[in-house]
């Protein structure tokens, strides 16, 4: 019985993930952020996220311990998605690889997402600086996400 329920849940997640990716409507809620050296830091998922709503995107980092520019201890950047390419990857070609370009007032951001069939995702964000920021978490449907968007500076 339990195994059956788990399998049903898994199938539902796989279906949901495919739909979110196809419709370009999802939020990657991060449990961890990491830098280019792989140093991981646990973060609050409601204030650390990448939101994609069709042709709009919001990239945000936050901290529960400080106020920051956006009111949630980090940065919030909103912009237009000018490129959205989906590829299939993984051994069974059942994972998604998305390359997205976000055009914002502070510059151009290159976002690469790797999403497994059940919606676990890693994203790397590169902008007008030399480093990169990585988000590690889960994809959540736009309507179900409980993220808090801070103030954009621009």
C-alpha cells in the first residue's frame, strides 16, 4: 500500500515537473546556495529562489539575519526572459536542462537549470561578475509557491 502511494506521488511529481517546465511557470525554491567552489550554505526557501513566469523572471537571494537592499537580506532582480531553451539529459533522457537568459536593469544573467524528473533542481547563475551563484532545491508550481519577493532596487 505504502509503496503504491509513493509511486503515485512520484508519477504526479513527474507529470507536474514536465508541465511546469513546458509552460515556463515555476519557482525553484532553494534549500542551499553555493559558490563556484561548491561551498554550500543552508538558506530559507521562501526568500531564496528563481521564479519564472512565462517571459518574466525574478532572481532573489535573502538572509533571515539581515535586511540588505531588498528588505530580506540580499538582492532581488527582475527581468525579461529573452531565451529559454529546453533539452533532455540524463541516462534515460528524462531530466531537463534549461538555459535561460534574463535581461534586467542591472545586466544580463545566464541561468542554467538541471531538473530531475521529480522536480529536484540545481541552477547556476552567472551575471556581469566573475563568479557564479548556485541554487539547490525543488521546483514548485507558481500558484503553490510561498516565496516572499523583496524590493527590487531598480
